[in-house]
């Protein structure tokens, strides 16, 4: 399958050589020392030299890294909905997106703990410009989404990506994770871009597109962090958008965001796995003959699942009450939780900058607004 070489992760047959290439890299040493603080360097190096598959690398090394991240910078991960999934079965997880690295690594840790098929995961090639990060991504079964292309290149790239995702799901029995839109949500409003679904549908081998979407078993995923460790880092882009300016990233900004996401305080984290979309797709097919309308309707169904199953935290209710100058949800948080949130706001945001203040609060308050569309949040 050489046609996928530009975007695919490593094959198992390539893993050992790739590990040997980076075994002495200072960033590998930093990762391993973080993951195994009581283990001598020569011990983990010897284990890496004996590693010959992505699964072994993920289960024996990266799983420990994720547990250390949870231990040092969170109050733990909870999950729900995994009973909706069956063992030895591949799914297309379409998820809201809050953190570059953690959204997928936490999902895969939970899939591993539940004895389910782990994912190949989409990652923008702009995030792995450094050669070590690209190698690490490919060792972790990430495949590349090419960014910054001309419209013509974009069409070809989307077709290749679509075919690769279809190949993984239908021929390799490999689950796939993809974000519901390009880039992380910066304002707390999680929404599926129909363009993502159009891209996925390019590989359809069915007469009716909705039959293909049933075949690849779409599962909506909601992930929520009590504190977004990169909340303040998202402000410059929100400010630029508020001023109708084009936002240009700083050099190394993505790398700093990845580090902040991993090491910054998150408090509690929750992942909810929705049910496989099946009857919902039948209804869409019955109600809409036009392909574009079907895709828009499917995006809405995914949004409904992501938003209605999103776990709200005290930080969300505090921000909602501050924005709306009410105490509607004051029974859902303590005075201590509120003062901690206000202290974070004070330390991270310039209070003389109303746009930044508004953006920071909206990031936490909007999930409450969105959940209220479906049912009472209490």
C-alpha cells in the first residue's frame, strides 16, 4: 500500500529501527525519565531495543507516560459509555477536540483498559514539524493530515486521507480517531464541520453515501476537562478573530501548547463514548435525498451526541454565572472552587482587556449554554 506512505504511521516491521534512531535523543530521555523516574536509562533503552510493534510501544511505554500525566497534573480520568463498544471491532470515533495530544492518548488508554481496539489517530502535519515529534507520532499510530495546501492539492490530499481511513476501518479492523473539525475548540463551542464528513465520504463504495457511514460505524465522543491547561494560550487567536485579524502562530507555539497540555493542571477529566450511529443515519436517509443535506444532518446528529453527553464541571457553572451575573448554578460549586477559578482568571488574563476576559469566560461558560439546548443541565 505504497500510496499511503506519505501519511501513514510506521508499520510494525519499521518500529525497531525507528526506535533505534531516536533512542539517544534528549527528548526521548526526557519522556522516559518522566514516565519511569525510578528506572535507570540503560534499562528503558534495553527495553526499547527489544520493542518490535506499535502495540508494545504504546502499552509498555506510552501508557505509563499517560498515567504519569494524570497523576501529576490531574485529579483523574473517568469514563462512561464504553459498554456501547464491542471487542475486536473497529469504530470511527468523531470527537470534540480540546487538547492536541491528550484527547487521543487518553481515549487510547481507556480503550486499552477496556480490552478494545485502539485507534489510529489523525494529526495535522503542522504539529510534527520537528523530526523527533514526527517519529513519536508515527510510533503512536498517528497518521498525517496535510495542512496549508492549494485547493487542488487539498482535494487530492482529502481523497487519499479518506481512502486511508476507509482502508484502516474496513480492511485492517483498526479503529480511527478524528476531530469533528480542524483545530482545537478555542471558544467552548464544539461543532462538527460538514467538510470533515464530506472528506470521509470520498472513499464510499456504496451507492448511497449514508450506507457507507453506517458501515464505518461512527461513534461520537465527548471529552471534557475541568480546567483547560491551554486556556490562556488560546487567547491570542481569539483576540485576533475578535478584531478581524489574521492570526499568525509564533515559532514553536504548537510545541509549547503540546507541553502545556500535558503538564498543565487539568483537575478532573471525563470521556463519554456515544452509541454507534445507526437508526439516526436511517432517519437521515429517509428524510433527505440530497447528499449535502444528508451530510449537514449527520453533522447535527454528531453535535447533538457530543454536546448532550458533555460532562459539565464546577468551572463551567462558575463561568456561566459570572458571564450572566447570576447565581443560578451556585449550588453546583463551592465558594472555594469559585475563588480558585477567579484566581486563575486573575493570573492568566489582563482585566483591562475586556475581549480577553470575555473570551476566557466564554470558553468555560459555552458548554453550559450548549447543553441547555438539550435538557436541563442539573
